[in-house]
């Protein structure tokens, strides 16, 4: 149920994948990736011009994350990057089991990968790293204090740090 104004993030198997999908990634953004991946951090970066995926209205960006889930990492190691959404209809609670996902999504999904129950966690923190300073778009699993501990408050724009 996502519209084109809500582009899906792209899950990647390792930090080495970043340069194939993004360009001009800043040192503070890389520091966050190194410190918080795998984990609940999504970083929006400038997409490589060669990235031809239709992810929606991205304005030349791509949101990257490495999940902290063994089954997801094993799948990504075999497939490479995957554009994904959470396993739920927009506005509905996230599914924590394959059966929950099937109940919400039904035949709209061709294949369900059942890796057991998924603990309901906090959404990922989203950091926009497309400009000269970082901007927190959504607070989530990585706290503001942890972000500042990694890169310092001066790495963020004034609105974010207020």
C-alpha cells in the first residue's frame, strides 16, 4: 500500500555494498554505518547514477540498511541488495510471523520466508546523509545520544540538534 512518495529502503548484506549503490558518502555517514550496522539504522545517501531500480520518488537518493537478523543476512548474501517494506499493509501493525504476514498480504506476495517469530522491535532510526550535514528524519532504534557519541553534534544540522 505504499505510494511512490514513500520509497522503500534497500537492505544490503554488508558495508562493502554501499559504494555500488551510493556515491559521495560522507565520513560521518560511514562512521554511523560502521558503528551501527547490522542494526536499526537506515541511512539515506545519494544513489549511484547507474542504480536503475524504480524505487519511487527518491530524488536521486537511496535509503540503505543492514538488518540484524540471521535469516535476512543469509538471504541477502545469496541475492544481493533487496528493496523491501515491512510485512504489513500501510497503517497496519507490522507482522511478526509468516502467518501474520500472509493474513495481511495474502496472494499479493508470491513467496513467504518463514524464519520463525520475529520479535517486534523499534523502527530503525533514519538519517539523511545527502547534504553537507546529517539530519535525523526519524528517531528509532539508535538513540540521538548514540549518534552524537559516534560522530559528534557538529555533524548534524541545527534543526536536528535542537
